[in-house]
């Protein structure tokens, strides 16, 4: 069993009249740059290794990229929304070791952020990969039951159909490391799932799920605007800060790398034009940034969270 028992100090971003907090589950090294990016070029990477090291996003000793697996919690005047639910505890993930038999204080950290799981209104999974659906459910008396029992869970229909087809093709080899079986299907069986297609899906005025394809067949993001401020919770449209300065570098996890790059550039342009807060699912602290043009490319201005 993998124990991660560090409690998190909760701080928040303000987005107009909304607040956004992050709840970290684990912060594992995941891959070398060459493993992560099919278009990896050592000379190009070397030019960025310094600032990535300073940002604690790269370890030059081990040559490993450093990531965070966390949820975002958006609180509006009307709703509490959890965005992506990490890996989850008690899972059988032998082929995905960082999530195998996890034992983390995720729910304690969620409560420390002021969130009662029973009072969450929406759970938005930007896509259905193993590290985004885990805390959709928890183990109770030997059964996987919804963690957020009063929430509507928002799933991409394209992603659901993709994994459902794979799961049915070979029941002896559960799809997505088993996460579809224990993190998605129990929610559907409980009648708590709402499927979204490729169109904008509003949760309330100025809070909507929008398509962000490329990483998976039906990846989405959540966009929130309040009092002239905007935040984009983009899931895995960007895994790592390097992709802000090298937006054409998609990861090996992306099903359509060219489309993922187009989506990424569109998001970066929107961030520049609207001064949007960019809030990905895997950037290490401070987790979010604003984006500025830098010639033909972009640069990040990382934003520290304020006190809760």
C-alpha cells in the first residue's frame, strides 16, 4: 500500500466572485522528457531545463518531469464543483504503479478546503483517464459507491463510449487499468451521470463545459467567468509547463497529438486575450498561471494562491 499522508495548506484563487482551490492527491515523478514527448529534442529541451528546475517541474539529477495529481474545487454563488477526481484509494493498479493501493488523506484535504462531499453539486471529469476518475467512488463494505452522492457527475459521451467499447471487447482485460469499472460504471449504475457531447454545456450562467479534444476522443474543459475574470480548468490539454512555451509538443498519452496541439494553442490564445487563469490538472505548485505572448511563442506568469 502506498501511503501519502501529507496534509495540504488550503489557499484559494479568486475569480471575480468565485473561488478556486486545489486539492492535491499525490505529486509523483512520472516520466523523462524523452518518454513523455514523442517530439522530444534534447537541444530544445536543454534551453528550458533551467527554469523548469527552478519551478520544481523537472529534476535534472533523475531526468524526471515532476507533476501533481490534484482536483480543482470551484465555488460559485450557487454551486460547488469538483473538477477531476485523481486516482483514488484502495485500487488495484499493478500496471499503473503510482496509483496502486494508494492510501491518501484526499477526503480530509477536501474537507480542509471547506468542502463536504455530500454538498458537492457537480463533479466534472475533463476526461476518463485513470488519474481523473478515482475519487468518483470509494470502497464501502466491499462495493464501489459514489463519493459525492448528491452530485451530478459530468462525463464526456465520446470518452465513455470509447472506454465502454474497449471494456466490452475483452472483459478479462479491464479498460483504463480498471478505472472504468470502479470509477465510472458505479456512478452510471447509481443514476448520477450526465453525459455531455461536443457542444457547450452550461451549469449556470457563465460556468460551462466546453470541448477540448485531442488528449482523448472527448476531452473537455470547464470555463468560469465572474465580474470580468475568467478561469479555464483544462484537465490534460497541458500536462506540463513546458507545453506553454512548446505548445506543439503533445504527450504520448494523447490519442490525436495534432488535434491536442491545436486545442492547446487555442486555449493559450484565449488566455492571452482574456487574461484567463490557466488551471491544468497536473502543474505543480503554484498550479496555475496567466499566459503572455513571447514573440511567436508564449510564456507563463505563475500565480500564487491567496489565503483561504
